[in-house]
C-alpha cells in the first residue's frame, strides 16, 4: 500500500476519534511524507501547527497508523510537506507556472477537483451553472460568487474547479486559493514579522481570489478590516472573487455589515445535500479516479449506508485498504464487513403517489389537509409544508411546478426554497432529521 493510501485510511479513522473542529483544523492538515524502516515522517502544510499536533496527538496518530501498518512506528514531525527532491503524491499539489509568475500564482489545488469530476444533480445544478458562467466571464458574471451549504456537498470542489478551468484558459492569471483560517494566519504572521505591505500587495493584485470557509474571519476585527480592503481592491480591478461558507452571509454571526453587504452583492447560492443517486454517482467517479471498477450495486450499497460524501470516500478508502491487506476482491461480503453487521440495503421506493405522501405528512403532524395546502404561514404549518416539498421532490421525484400545483398553486421558486432549506437543516437539526426519517419510514417502510 502506498503512503497516500495509508494516510488517507489513517485520516478517515482519526476523523471518527476526535471532534470535527479538531480534525478539520489540525489533523486534516497533515500528510505522510515517507514510511521507511518503521520511521514515519509526518508533514503539515501549515508549519505553525506542527508542534501542537505532535504535542497533543502523537499517541493517537501512532496507534492508528500502527493498527493499519502492523508496525511499531517511530513518528517524526516536520514542517516540510515533502522529503527532499522526490515528491510524494498527496492531496494537494503545487501548480507550476512560468517562473515570472510563480511568486504570485503558486496555489494549492486538489488535482481531482475539476468540472470533469463533478457530478451534477438538482441539488447543485444552479451552483454548477453559475461556476461555469464565471469561468467564461470572470469578474463580470457573478462577483462575488458565494456558495454555501453543509459538509460534503461540493463547495470546495466547485470552487477549485473554477480555478483549474481559468488557469487552463488563461495560464498567466494571478490566483490565490486559501481557507479563511489560512488568510487569518497569514495576516497574523505578517503583523508579527512586519511584512504587512508584502501581504497586502500579494493579495490585492490577484485576478482570482478563492477563499474557502470565509465564515472563519467573523468576529476578528483586524482580519475583517484587511479582507474588506482586499475585496475592494480586487473587484475594483475587475478581478473575480469566489467564497464558500457553511451558511449564507446574513446568518454569519459577528460578520461586519459592510462585508455582508459585499458578499450579498453578487450571487449567493446554497448547495443542498446530495441525494442517494448523486452519492452513488460521486462514488463511481471517485473509484474511477483510482483506477478501480466498482460494480454499481456495491456503489449503491455504500451510498445507502453513509450520510455524506466525505464519509463515503473515507469508508471506501477503508474498503480498498481491507481488500489489499486481506488480498481479496472488493465484493459484497467485504463491503458488508467494513460497514458492520447491520447495514441498510439499496433503498427501493414503493409505487407511492404524491397524494399518499401529502396524506402521510398531514397525518404525521396531525394537520388537516386544508391547513397544509392553505395559505397561512404560521410556523407550525410552514415547516411541515417545507418537509412535504422536500419529500415529494427528493424521494419520488415530483417536479417543482407539479408540487406547487398540488398544494394550491404555489410558485415553484417557493417550493425550491423549501426543498433547499430542509436539505440544509437535515445536517444540523436533529428534530427535523427525526421528522423526515419518521415520515419516510411510515411511507416507504
């Protein structure tokens, strides 16, 4: 097993052992540079974090790595991301551009995050269309383009796909991609080393600025101040800005009003959670990237048992690792052993009509059909109504306009808003998740 596969497997396991913020902020930043003679050299793309990672997570990293390699490893932590001139394949790569542009256009992008590898469905179709429009006319179509949604819905993939496509058409464009946390850390470092002038020059002269998880800058006055001026400088020079967040601008607490106003001045799009079919398609794409032909039924089985794409890829990496270690083919028995004893089979929808769904939702919430279909917007009615939109659209595929007609002639944009809202809340609201699961169990068994 190569170092990349080993480390992806280890990270997938570590993600289940620590809190989400710890994994995202610290452990996900690491990579396995080499594993030679029981010595594992572990690097970090953010040198400022390496000492903290070694101090707090040495033992858990070692035990997890040893469990997969069957070795008693010695861990060596380094701020370097590669060991000497020989480059180890990792999740990120440095894009090579002509020498005169390297200082301003060297960016870290995932080579797999392209439009060709992006699966499109109803939950992300609008975001995909906007992204491709930006590539055709950067700086003028939608500026800024603000993409938001839950974990694993494809925000980062789509953002980086824009970067890849623009560089393919305009290889001399000056581009920076970073996270909100990295932007913050760079400012802090620049202040500490008295290099703020160089920092401002670097960021404000870009043709394309890609900021992932921009909500991280909220509540940090000095950071928001610098970002405000960076934003103005880039847009004034007709540069393009792409931002992602886990929530829309107006819901980011402690974000200055002037930044909210600018974020909302372009196009804001929410990307809903992928449905079963999209999850299956995403897995097929990812397996082909690895040169693996996964039978469609096994892809469906995995998609039916994992609730987001990030976990889905982690589970499949474990399947690959188990197949290599046991020297067995990837089949139903192997997948079943990785998922556990109790697994959900591929979902099969009953031949259920839209009216049966409407009756089922009304019965679940103990509402009269006339109230559910009526015009009143009381919260005790609007939320069940939006859940009804979501189930009609995602579970039995009723078109938006038809849903509107079934419920008293509502506009399809109202229905779409409700579908997306519930899709977004499913990843954060346990009560709504319980309601949707309860209704689906009652309707589909």
